[in-house]
């Protein structure tokens, strides 16, 4: 249970850090093309957080199987 919470927190941290970086970089007056790029970046950021959580879970399960 604790490991699951740690993995979810890892995904949240990845998402929040990436979100703050994107907000910092796109803080100026956005043109339409940059808005699309920001949306793509948000989608990739969400994907990165999901992948980080899945990788952490898989690595934990693999180390448990080796023992």
C-alpha cells in the first residue's frame, strides 16, 4: 500500500515539475501555433508521469520476483 502511494506521488511530482516548466516557458502572450505546442507538451507531460509510475511499479515487481 505504501509503495503504491509512493508511485502515485512520483507521477504527481513529475507532472507538477513539468507543468511548472511549461507554464514558465509559455508565460508570455501566446500565438495560436504556440498554444497547440503547449497542448502537445501537456499531453507529453501527462504521458511521462504515467510512464514513470508504471516503470516504478514494474521495477518493484521485478525485484520482488528475483528474491
